[in-house]
C-alpha cells in the first residue's frame, strides 16, 4: 500500500466560497482519483486525476465546479468551487496500486467539508 | 437497477458466529472485485480482493459468481472488532478507470 495524506482534514465554509483539498502520496503513482461520500451514502467517483493532462470527469461532475490539478506523480488537488450546502460531504483521494491485473485502490483519510 | 447492490443491514450477530454478506453487480464488463471495510468516520480500507476461483484470508472467505454477477463474503468466528460497514466494490471495466461502490452492509458484533 501507500501512505496517503489529505489536508485539511475538515473545514466549515460559507456558501459561495471555494476550498482546495490537497492529497499527498509517499511514492510515485500513476493513477489518482477523487471521490465524494455524501452523508449516509457510499462513495461516488468525481474524476480521475491525470498527470500532465486534464482530469477525466464522471457524469454529473464538471471542471468548473471541481477543478483538479495533478502537477506530479505524488500530489493532486481538488477544488470545490462556489460551494453550497449540497456540497457538504467527505472528499477522498485514492491511488491505484493494482497488482496482477487487479486495480486495487487505497484511500486517504478524507476531508470532511461542511458548507453553511 | 443499481450498479452494485447490497443489503444495508444492520446485521446483529453474536460474537463467535459466522456471518455472510452478498452483493450483486450489474456491469458485466467489470473484471476486478473487492470487499472494503469502512469504520465510522474513517476512510474505506481494502479487506480483500475477490478472485474468480474464490479466496480465503484467515477468517474471511470471498466468492465470485460471474454468471450470476454475484459476490459474497463470509466471516467465521466473528470478533467484536469486525463491527463495521462492508462495501462491495467492482471496477468499471471496459477501459474505464475507477471503482463503483455499493452502499455497504452494516455489521454489529454483539458480546
């Protein structure tokens, strides 16, 4: 596995503002992902963070709302823009470390966001 | 039909008992299958990958039935520390990256 850290671990923000979440991995990884886990729900993939190119977004998520950076193989950021209370959620980054054809993923500790 | 479907529970099980969870998935292109464990207010942690032939890791046994698109997890001799939410997870297949998560089955082991 890998050691994955996220900053901040939690935040309370006012609507209309933006928050940037950082994800740092202790080794170089090709695949990094951002997920959201809304209260009482399971994880939903937001986007795949590609190094050196634009992120690949899932249906229902757009770059203007969730811009992502991936400047190198150990770091990525996710920004939640123009926040509303509906954005209150846990945001998790993950890295893909699959072996033997399996695409196992390991998760950071998450960022708990509350929007007032 | 949901992409990954699980019984949400909760399953209340006495310590030492055997408990089984099931999961069905709808995407026939999925090629990789996993069980993750998520404790309250924590991130999901990989419990085990699920192989076509079935696999065992200590007290945990996972089975895959591709024809029925069905995955199971068996926990023997359950411990209090097994109390958690168990997430059935499949990859999206077809060249798409990322994982699809079930909503989880909540397990409570009672002393």
